[in-house]
C-alpha cells in the first residue's frame, strides 16, 4: 500500500447549521450589549418576525426568551465561572464570544437541556456567528463547565459569606457588588432578607394586567383568560395576573386600550395618590412625568369617575406619544403635553393632586430589566439626584395649599427615595417647602409589611411587585 492509499480521505466541508432559536437569542444579546437596548424591547419584534416567517412555534419562543433573560440575569455568576475555565483575563474575551459562552453556560447550569445538547448546540452557534477557530475555544470552555453543576461551581468561584458577605452575595445571586450594598442598606435586616430579595430579582415576573376603571373590569379580564390562566391580583383591586404567561395583546380589552399591562406596584402607587385625602376642590390632576403612560392611564380613568381632569406632561416627545396612545379613548377630560417638569408651563398652585414618578436608576425593576444591573453605575445616582429634587420641588409648587403630591420612583435606593424627600422638605439645595407627610400605608389596604411609614417601599420578595417607592406630601403653605 503506497502513501496515497494510506492517507485518509479528507472530511468533506460541512456548512454550520443555523439554529433559529439560539441565533435569535444571540441577536438579542448582541443588541443589548452593542446598542444599550433593553431585552424587553428588542426581543418581542424579533419573535414576531420569526413567527411570521414560520420558523417559530410557542415552544421555540419560550426557549429563546429563557435563553436571553436567563443569560442576562445570571451574567455575573456565569462570568465568574467562565473566568475560572480560561487562561486569560475575562476582559480579553471578545463580547460576542462571551455571549455565546454565557448562553451555553446557562443551558448547562440553568436549564434542563441535556449536557451533550447544550454543548453541541452552543458550538454550532459559535461556528455560525464566530467561525471555526472560536468555536473550538467555546467547545473547550463549555466542556470544562459541564464537569460541575451550578452549586459546585458557585462554591468554587464565590468567596465565603464570612470572608466577604457582599462579594459572596454578588457572585451567588449575580448582582454587582455596589447594587448588593445599596439594596441591603435600603432593606435593612440580616442575611435572609437580602438573599430573598436578590433571588426574587432573578425570577421571571408574572405578567400583570390592569383593568382601567369605568372602561374594563377584572371580571372581564378573568373571563377572557379562563380559569387556568387568569388570577386575581394580590393587592390592587384593578389587577389580574396571567399565570401561564401568554400574549396580553391578544385580549380585546388590551387591544382597545380599556386594559393594559402594568405592574401591581405601579397600580398601587397611582391608586394611593388618587385616594389620598385633599382639602377643598378635587378637579385638577397632574402627572408630571407621565411616560410611557401606565400610571397616567389609570389616573385618567380614576379622575374620569370623579369628574376630574388630568394633565399628563412628558419631556420626551416619543414618550409623550406613548402617553397619548395609553390615554386614547378615555371617557373623561384629559390633555397630553410635551413639557419639562423642572421648567413647567403651568402656574403654581394649579392642581389638587400631582404625581411625580421621577427618572431613576431602575433598581426596583431588575426582574423585568435584568441588563440594567450591569449597565448602571454607582456614579449614575449623582446625575439623577439634582433632577429628582428639582422635579419634587416643582411638583410641590404646582399643587395648591391643601393638595397632595405623590413622589414615586422605581428604585429602593435610599439616595433616590427618603433622602430626596428629606432634602427638599428641609431646604437642602434650594428653598424649604412648606409641606407635611401623609401616611401612605392606609391607602394600600391589605398590603402587608409596609414598614414604619409614613412613606411606603414595596419589594419583589415581600409583595411580588417591582420595588416601587411612594411618599405622599400635603402642601401646607
């Protein structure tokens, strides 16, 4: 047998097979990283397009959603595991490679996908989007990862709680250390509470609907959803929970704007402001930071029932258009304007009730926007602080004597909640404002664990809501 005969025939070149589910999930992760996009805005149109082409069924969509959100939620833990399996600093791994790796790690350690399927599918994806050379790197790393389960890896890569409590919690529960510290300060208490909160941040939240008063009812929504998929809200009288997920936009009431998607904490904040006692007239309401329109739509419906008019102001034109869409069809009197709440066009003392849901870090909605925890920096709070104080001062000027202001934020960080209110009331950074606290707790009847008051902080692990904060203030002079 000569040399030519002894040579093995070359393997034919095989074109990588594109897996539409994992490819779509990779596209979404790249958009989050490259464009600072939010997954909850990027993923739905990608899924809609895939369904329209006939590539996806409901199971495919569910898997793609799990891959995207699971990878983002557990990114900190997975980064630490990948770092332990490579011979270079993690920062030297190109972001697209790291996305493929972390998505593979999630399949191995965070789902029931069999090991061989998780590795082979990830390597095949790497061949499609990264090339053959990097696919070999992905294969080698994931085979190392597959040698242990999640608990085993966490025990290896996380410092002990006794050695460094905050760093331990950061790695185990996949939050930046500064976020762990901030949430722990806001929550108070010992280890159990903060661990429950961090774990709740990593759970997929239920879809919650709001039946806008006078336009829809919870009974209508429950009937439309059926016994298996519809559950009454826990706390809000307007809330219905979708137990099995599903597509809210398929419901007639949602299509017609008579109902919408709104976290129950957000509903409670709007309802509490609407129910707060005011002295004298009650005909003019203001939502001073109305975008994207969920609270404004609920306030408009409640105002209409009482014969009051709502002015909804939003600084950003595109968000003002979202507010207009949310309020369209409301039977009461309302107006939507594009305006900056720190330089308002309305006269002082013009309103009986004012809601100021200020821009913030969003640390209270990490269940819904898991990428925000990696995008935000501690320094960002310094940029929000002057704006939050300025908006609250203008809100207190906008309300008449005897009227009520609701200061709300989707963050439990003390620097964005109680500290802001205290600074404004005591005149730090500006003239003092004559106003008194109104106890918000009785205005959320049936809701437990609301603290010592008079303000209210909701929590994902205690209330199943976003971590909304509400302070109610009555202007006294």
